[in-house]
């Protein structure tokens, strides 16, 4: 009986180790001279179509700034993956040591990735929250011909010239109850794009009463990534997808369900 139980335990252990053994979250430190350290997630090749993969760039908020790369996994896209969300894409998650995100340094991470991984350059996406929301708009506005779509949560934009934001599908979301970054920061961008008649590819939602932290739940929703990956640089005139929606009820339910899951993701530090 003991031998049988021991054999069963070994089988379960081997199965757990085999499951997800090709899903790798790897830390990259110092590989981009003078640039950001970052994480790279690569999905199991047996679960994706052969060929080049889309890239999702996740930009964290100010609370995760610093030099401890593990901090970047506290919330957001990487945490969603570790809790069981499957994304058929390469995910890049740089760490900002402090201050505003630098679009050039984010682009340096992207260019490094293109040299070392099989990347579909027509399907590169960026999303972020708070300081990462600013970084998302700054990155998208600086490189609109590289970013297929962007989603900026409870942020704003530091760019003096924001016209690039009108050249790609952009979804801006902010809660009306945000006391950390006022909704005005997002509205300034929306109003400027509307005034310049550059809002054809713009979506925006003001979530009634939603606090700053509440929007973090959006990272745990499959629809978030489905919306991003519905776009490609190959799309004629690059229209914005308006079929998918995000509601506060769905945000809460998706977040609760995701928090119940666990993932055997391998992590290479």
C-alpha cells in the first residue's frame, strides 16, 4: 500500500513538473546597456500556432518602481499569467527604476526582443496603469507605427506632441472616483484628440465611482487581451475594435475568478 501511494505521489509530481514546463518567465538584467531590466514570458510552443508571436508590453505603476525585479510580478499581466491566464504571446514587463517611463528605453527592450525571439512585428501591444498609463500613452504616441493597439488605465500623457495617439487604436479608461491620479489627466488627452479631429481610433470610458486601484482588475480579464490582439498594423486604416466592452461588474467577477487559480509557471531568475 505504501509503495502504491509513493508511486502515485511520484507520478503526480512528474505530471506537475511536466505541465507548463515550456512556459517560462525569464528575468533579463543588464542585457540592454543603460536600459531597463525586464521579464520575458514565452508561452508553451505546443499551445500556439507555429511562427512569429505577438508581443504585449506591460508597464507597471509607481509603486513597483525600483531595482527589485520581482516587484513587477506583484500585479498586472505577469501576475495574471501566474494565476492561470493563458496568453498566446510574448509578454515583456520592464521595471522602471523611478521617474517617468522613457519611450526610447521601452523601445530598446522591444528591439532587443525582436533580435532574440520570433516576433510578429505587426502585432505589438502596450498597456499600463497609473504611471504605466502615462508610459503607455507616451510609448504609443512616440511609436504609433510600431504599436498595433494600446490601453491606458488611470494615467495621462507627458508628450508635448500627442498627435501620434490619433494614429493607432487607443482605449483610455479612468475611474471617476480616482483620488491618486485625477480623471482630468485622461480627459485632457481625450479633449485634445477630439479638438484636433484625431479621435477616429479612440475609445474612452469613465467608470462611475471606480477608485484608482479598482482598475488593476482589468489586467485579469481575458477580454482585455482579446481586444488588444484584435488589432494589427496590417489592418486597412487601422480601425479601433468597438465590439468588446469592459464593465465594472465583469471586472469584479473576472478578478475574483482569476484569484482562485494557480499556475505551475516556471520562473528563471
